[in-house]
C-alpha cells in the first residue's frame, strides 16, 4: 500500500534469506502450539515440506535455539522448547534498554532526511492498521525500528540491538495477533516519534523503553489466549 503524494516512494525492505523465512514460519508455529514442547524437529521432513535443502533448515533451527524455542542435541534431532520466564524476561529487559538507547541517540543525531523517513514509515504503519494484517504490519514495524537504530549513528549499538531483536523477534511478532494491538502499537510509536522530532533524548528513550515493556506484556497476554 502506497503513501499519498510525496510520501508514495517505495520503502526498500531488506530481503530475508530462506533460513530467516523458515525460522519465522517455524517460530510462529511453535509459539501457536502447532509444535508441542518436546516434539522433535526432523530436518529432512521440514526440508521436504518447504522444498528446500537441509542447509537452510539447519540454520533456521540454530537461530530458533538462540531464542530458546528449540533445544539442539548432539547427534539427535532438535526438539521444541519454550524459554523459561526468567530467560524471556532477561531478553526483553535487555531489548528495552538497547532500544531506549537507540531512540535517545536518534533524538539527538537523526538528520532531517532520516527524520522524514521515520515519519513516512510511521504513516505507512498507520495506514496498515486498517488492513488488520499482523504479518504485514510486523514487516513495516521492523523497518520503523531499523530507522531508529540507524538514526542513532552508533554502529556497535545497532549491531547489539539487532542481535537481541533477532532472539526476541518470535515473541514480538506473536503479540500483534492480539485484538486491537496494531492500533495500540501505533499510539506507542507516536510518543517515540514525537520525542525524536522534538530532539528530546530522555523522553524518546523513556517512550521507547515503555513500548518494549508493553510488547512483553502483550506477548504474555497472547500466550494466555492460545
């Protein structure tokens, strides 16, 4: 869906590798309970299902293990796991602090062009609320957060934040299935964007930290409904 007028430029999304696509698909199924805890993940069967070689399947399983969704065992099939409450809390706690740092730095360091780009993506998310498509919203939401990481102008911080987000990603995706979550997420983004546009570092950091805390709460609510 394009934006009106001058904002109708296409936003280029990074292409996902086949391993990343498989990871997201399997992660969604694990979180939804399609694969029960303890269920084996047979590489050959998964490769046949998705018409791929075992190489991207093996890499996808490795990535899932980093999120705590899979337990990899030597010389045996990996099995489905669930991160314990402490592990999940730790990942989200780190995520909130890293994203808050990025938002704070972005408020001080974003160029005029970068600020306009962030506003364009924010508007695209607003339009997507009407579609009610959590998958599409998630894709653009990642671009929104990436724009803030880039706007922080700290490559090392961006690398750490992306690495942590990769681990938390399955849980962030799942919470978008909650009724009304897309609109609520956009309101939370509003607070971040407004603070960044005003150059208010502390306010932007606080708003982003609160947003990630809410994401965790929404994920917990989602798990109670499945």
